[in-house]
C-alpha cells in the first residue's frame, strides 16, 4: 500500500525567504509523485509532477521538487516566496494501484 | 474554457437526510474522480469513472455512498441517511486522458455540513 506523510501542517515564512515543504511517501512499487496547491477559496491545481527521468522537477510559479528514491522523499522548494504563495500545499502519490493518495496538506503562510 | 464546476457550493442538512452533489467536468474529459476532504485530513479517494468502463468504487466508505455518471459527462454523488461524520468538502476532478498520470483538474468543491 502507498501512503504520504507531510510532516509540517503549518509553515510560516517571511516574504522573499526560501521555503521547503516536506513530503515522504511509502510504496513498494514505482511511484508517480505530485504536488498540488489550493489557494484560498479555489480548487486544487497541479504545481508539478514526477513521472520518470530527471529527479529535479520544475513547476509553475518558481517551485521545484526533487525526487529522492533512497529517502522516499519529494520535497517542494522555492528560493524566494511571495505573498501570493500563501496557500495549502498537498503532496500526492500514485502507485501500483488505481488510486491517488494525498497527504494531509501543509499550510504555507507568507509574512510581509 | 470553463473548468470543473460543482453544485451546490455549500449544503447544510439534517442527520438522516439524503443529499446529492453534482459535478460538471471539463468538456471532453473522459475521466472523473470524487474525493472527500475532511478537516485536518488529506484528500480521500472515493470513486473514479473512466469512459464507459465500470467505475472504480473501491474508495466509497459505506453503502450509503453511491455515484453515477450520465452520458459520460455530469456526475452525481449521493449520500443516503447522512451522518455527522459525512461532514466534509467533497471535491470532483476530471482529466483528459484515460491514464491516471494525466493532470487532474479540480472543482471548487461542495462543503457539506450534517447537523
């Protein structure tokens, strides 16, 4: 079975500072990994995804994530955050079955 | 073009009543998913439709939950004899291809409160 752990439920960070949102997964099979963002009062939208190939994946709005198979991690990073990045971020995995497994989410708050 | 829409946006009901939640996917999208997002929890997969294939119902939490997809487009999630633990945000998503790895486009959700 697959599962996703987002260790940080809330992450406050000052504007223009770097941020890392952590995601760890468990799976006995090859996985596809995703980060979704949910802005206030909006639906979830895809930030980036890892399917295969390069372990460093770049997404929208300057975000990137690195797939680390040995550590079973897929942490999301941005070198300099903006106020508009304030949102809920969800990590997800699709494993050998037919379901997506989502983490519990990390609430990122950017402080002016 | 228009995204995924869901209605109603909010629903308050009494315990024991039935509710219907509607999802209009993006036109032409063959795959449709329902998820439940409870407070402090991640998204919980409920059901998946792909074209004319039999739906994957493996995520439905009980037989009080059911879903239909008519004409390969609009979907309705029905919860019978609602319980307080059914209170959550119900999200619908659609994707263009039959493969799960394709990007899912999410609707804004229906916030259900069972009193």
